[in-house]
């Protein structure tokens, strides 16, 4: 979680993370604390609050997938379509 959390923080400080005033995401952001270990790795935790931080963690994880798949132009859905159960 450290590299995507660092990237999320960088984008946040640059004003590039826009949540459109979503009150739930704003509430969750207020519950997040970033914890650092001795190796300078960071991760979001809820040490400050027992309330939810899931939206922030999901945003960090989504950013990680975007960074890892940067430049990929294809999608599995282009090849096989959507499967229905």
C-alpha cells in the first residue's frame, strides 16, 4: 500500500484529487491517519477513529491499478464481452 498511498498523497497535495464535495468521502478522509514504519513505508489506518475509511482505501487501491496498467489500451471485455450468471 505504500507506493500508491504516497502517489495519492502527492496528487492530493497538488490539488489533483477531486471528489466533487462528496460528503461521505469527506467524512472518511477525516477518519484516516497515515502510519509510517521504520522503512518509510506508509499506509492509511483508522487509529484516530473507529469510523469508516473504506472509500479512501478504495481510492488508493484504484489509483494503484491505474498506475500499474498505464499504457494498456485493451480490456478483457473487448475480447470476450461481459459474462452473465
